[in-house]
């Protein structure tokens, strides 16, 4: 349903209709624009890796399965936490796309592992993959039904949801506390997911098969995402510090991983010379010792 501008004086009609969000000044509009830019970056980030995987055929060697599983786990908890903690609508929409893109990338990883005759995954990894996949699909279906049956519950955070004369910190509801805790675990998974990929690159002394555009666009998307949250005006009666506290796990999850992504960027620079191609990697394993 269309947004109600009577609850948002001087608000932008198209933003209220499309995002159910109150944007009363340039800061709010900039927050929306940056949020849309971050979604665009994340949508574009997956495609270079898909292309790189099809070109080299060694995605199963280039990417760490723990990196992909940690990323999916973080995105799944991010989605659930964003919904429960009443985060900005763009945060919820972005989280939905994260999960879908992660599932597609994991499927491609498994395809190349089978195609290249790789060993079967250990039981814990299989269990984690099945659990996360089922949890992702279940969460998406539940959130979809919630948005259909009760749109007001999916509206997300509204700038004027608190009375104007109600000063002081905005209290956490019980659902928000649960969502905040889930979001905190999600940010930890984001931080931990980069470590296996850094180790994989270091052991191989190569970043062949990994698209740098993936990490470059993710870094840009995370920066825009964090800025979009920081630019948003707090609710009436809510201080800037209290607003930051309510969004802290998502800010840590987006801005905190930038340092680790920068470390991966340095690996691309360090290993840019002599990157083995598809056949060179396999030839080194199959070649005779006396071959030059």
C-alpha cells in the first residue's frame, strides 16, 4: 500500500510510496540514494565472479568453502536480524538479495567441485550447507508471507514512529533485542568469513580464479551501505548516539570487514605476477619432475 504522508510532513511522496520511508530533508534523501547505490554494487559484485569461475573452471580451488559458508551464514542472520530489529527497509531488501546471491555462488562452487573430480565434502560441511540452505529458503518464504499478510509489520523503521514529545533513548523491544543479538552474531560471521579466504590465497600464493571485482564492489557497497545508515536522521526524541547503538551490529558488519577486504586487495597486488592459469595449475601437478 502507498505510504501515508500525513505521518510524514514535507516528506518525499515517491520515497514514501516505494520504500515506505519518511524522507523529510536532503540527509534522508541522500541516505536512500546511497542505499540504492549499495544494492547496485552488491547486485553487480556476483557477476564478475560467475564469469571468472566459468572462464578458469577452478572456482573450487580458488575460493574457500568456509568463506562461502561464513558469508551465507552472516547474510542469513543479517536478514533475520534486520527484520526483527526493525531496521531500515533498504537494509532488509539488501539482505534478501545477499542470501539469494550467496546460494547461487555456493551452487556454482559445488558444480565445479563435482566437475573437477574433487573429494566429497566432510560431513560437518555438508550438514552446514544443508542447514543454511534450508534456513535461507525458509526465512525468505516466512518473510515474504509476513510482508504479504501484514505490510505494516514489514514497513521497517519510520522516522515518526515515536511521539514528538517523548524524549530520551528509544527503548529496545523484546523482538528488537533478539534481532540485535542475531545481527551481532552476523557481524562476527562476516569478520570471520574473510580469514579462510585470506589463508587460501596465502597457501596457493595465487588469486587465480578469484575475481577482484567481487571484493572491490563489495567494499564499495559496504561503504555506501554504512554511509546510508549513518546519514539517516534519528527519530524525533532519539539522540544520534542512541540511533548508532540501534544499528551498531549492521555498521560493524558492513564497515568492519573493509579492513579484511583491503588485506585481500593487497594479496591481489602481491600475487599479480605469475598467476597460474587453469592448465598451468593442473600441469604443475601432473608434470614430470624433470620438465622445465
